[in-house]
């Protein structure tokens, strides 16, 4: 009988560094790895989550769990603790101010600028007005005279 080979989802996900990464992105990538590698138990998900954190981040999660250890928490409890810590709810007004005042960077291509403008709207709650506001922000902030001449 052939031995079933077990693949480790961590092989493709680098350790989360809170100084460089976004915890929401790590969470999304872990969830996709769980699907791809058929990780179905919460115990395994918790173990993979804890092993995907660098030492600095693990120290943070330990402090968030005091007086218990992280392994006493469920996967969902750990995710909630980490999301609350690393992804605090942003102020809609602050996010909108960033969106309205952003302009294309000197070294940024038009497609990079377009992607960044879209990303800036993530926490703005613009609703149905989003397409118009995206268009306006893109055209006002773009640093390309050919594009501006064609539009205006």
C-alpha cells in the first residue's frame, strides 16, 4: 500500500511579518491553502496559523492570549484577536481624505496608479457612487498630459 504523501500549506506561504505584511492578506492566503490542501480540522488550521507567524508576531499573539497560551484558543478566536490587533477599523473620513488627496507618483505607471486608486477605496463605503468617484480621482490625479489632454 502506497504511503499517502502529506503536503504542507506553509511551504508556499512565507512567515507573516507585521512590519511588512497585511494580516488580512495572510488570512485570505491561509484560507485558500486550507482549501487547496484539504485542511479540514480546526486544530490543524490553528497549528498552521500559529506556524505561519514570525517570532515577533507569535510574541504578540501570546500576549493577546494571556493568561492562556495560543494553543488553548480556537482558530476563529485567534483570527479575531489578530484581526482586531492588526486591522483596526479605519475611519471612513480618514480613508476618504486619503483617497481624495492622492495623486499619481512620479515613478508610477498609469496601470499602477489605476490599481492604487481602486485599492484606496476599500474602506471608503462609497456605494453606488464608486464608479464616478474612481473616474474623477483617476483623471484628476493622473500625471500624464496626453491622457489629460484627451479627457479635457
